[in-house]
């Protein structure tokens, strides 16, 4: 049997790649360049030799082997994991301009939609991926996942829920279940259902780990799960996940991968703005993606906690304006609300006792547990929390838990 395992149409024995099983089924004769594509994606999954991954992938995409669906797909996905989205886009465009084979064009069109999302254009991504879903069933599971993520980024959670839930409810296990779980996690994280989101990200990670995927560039599931665990008071779990993700990301010198890991590590464990600023600065080297907005938004919270209110206000304003321009409606609204909250709380900071009670509430303790620990009545705890909510401009515990830094 050849190294590609063509006798195994499910893709068993091949390195993991989103949509890999569909690429196997769409492939015909095995070109000699396919081994280079398999080697590139395997190294990318393991998070090693990024420069060699890029060389191997580019070799395939410039060779006659690029006409083979599996070789094209694995090489292009290796470039995506390496952070070379512009280069991957060039090869997709060449296929779409010159390739007559229906299957290869379908794969290139789908990847074009994903690249639009990675490059900070969620509206175009949603449009392309929704069109791709109508074209055929080859990549249906993956397209549902990617389309869901694009609609989440646009702030259209209702469409995202219909997209993913209509697909997964009652369906058999998907070959791209890890991608579906990652998209579900992003959806629940956006809706601030942190426990559900954490469960989805951890299950995504379990499936990827079973397939030998260690590199956070494939899916940053540890970082996302860490943010969810932190928001729901699971601080030990959050710390373990964020530490592990950062160690792995530092082995893979892709700015986006590293900055996402640094950001999660900052939110979970840092008490100063330095690490949060590092993540935001790294992301600023690329397009205005959702990760950049999240990093700058949280950096503004750090600055506010350090009583650098003018700088924090300016940062919230930048996030709002960037989000509006790029089409991230939910982030624009969130930044506007944070800016309004910061203006309201200027000169009206928490007292020491209010801050202590608020931090205990953020850690997941009930009002009764806080009262017993602080030797107060439950009514007094409720009174202090009401003052905290008013001063911070938040609606309650859930929104309080999402504030990522020591309270002002």
C-alpha cells in the first residue's frame, strides 16, 4: 500500500488536516509530490520546523502535484498553520483562475473563505463559505464549522446557532468534529456561556490530541478553554492550559499563534499590562482580526486597572473604530459599552471591601459563601455587590466575571 493510504478512503493513517478525509476521497492518482505535502502537514501538526514546513508546502504548490486535491489541500493547510495566509491565498486564486477540475476548485473556494476570516474580513468569509455550502457536500462538515465562526465574528449569533445546531443535531459523528467543536466553542464564548464553551474546546482538544496534533496554530483550543475556565472561576485549570499553550506556541514562531497564547496567559495569570501589551503589539503586525480586537480590548482593561484611564479610553475607542470598519459588530458594541463604563467609573473606584467581595464573586463563590468567609450577612454582601455593579457598569455576575484583570 502506498504512503498515502489510498485504499483507506476515510483518511485513516494520514496526518490530520481539517477536511483531510474529503480530500482523500476527491483525489485520483498519487503524484510523487504528495509525500512532501504529507510531510509538511505532519510537521505543522507537531509544531516543529516551521521554515521547512513552508518550503515543503511551496514546493508542492509550485509543482505539477498541485493538481492533486490531497496534495494541494495538505500543502495549503500547512501554509495556513504556518501563518502564511497571503501565500496560501495566492495559490487558491491561481487554482480558481486556471483549474478546470470541479473538485479542486471546490476545495480552493472553501479555503478562500476561511482565509478571508483569518485575514480580518468576516463578512466576505461568511458570504463565500455560505456559497460553498450550497455548491456540494464534499466539505460540508468543515464548511459548517468555518461558516459558523464567520457568523460569530460578525455578531450574528442567531445565524451561527442555526448553522451549526441544524447540522449536528441527530447527525452521525463527523470526520471534522474537532472543527465543529471549535466553532461551537467560539459561539458559546461569544454568548458568554463559558462552561459550555470550555467543554466544547476541551473535547476539541481531546480529538486533536488523539490525532497527534500538538501545535496551537491548528486550533488554539487551550487558550480559548483557559479564557472560559478563568471566566467561570476555574483558575487552576485556566493556568495549566494557558501555561501549556504558551510553551507550545513559543516553539512555533508564527506571530498570530504566539500572540493568542500570550494573550490568554496574560488574562489568566498576569497582574500588569506588560504581557497583554506584547500580545496586542504582535497581533498589530497583521490585519484587524478578532484576536487583535480581543487583545486590545483586554489590554484596555489592564490599563484601566493600573489607573491609566486616558490610555484605556483611547484603546477602547480604537477597538470600537477598528471593529466597526472591519465588520465585527459585537466587538464594536462591547468596546463602546466598556468606554461608557470607564467614563462612568472615573473618580468612583471600588472600596477595599467592595473589591474583595467582587473578586470572590468572580471566583465563583455564592453570596452565602462570601458572607461566611468575610463574617458578613448575606444582605451586606448583596448591598456591596450592587454597588460594584453600579460603579463598574455591569449587569451582574456573568458580566463581572468577564472583566479580565484586577478590578479598579
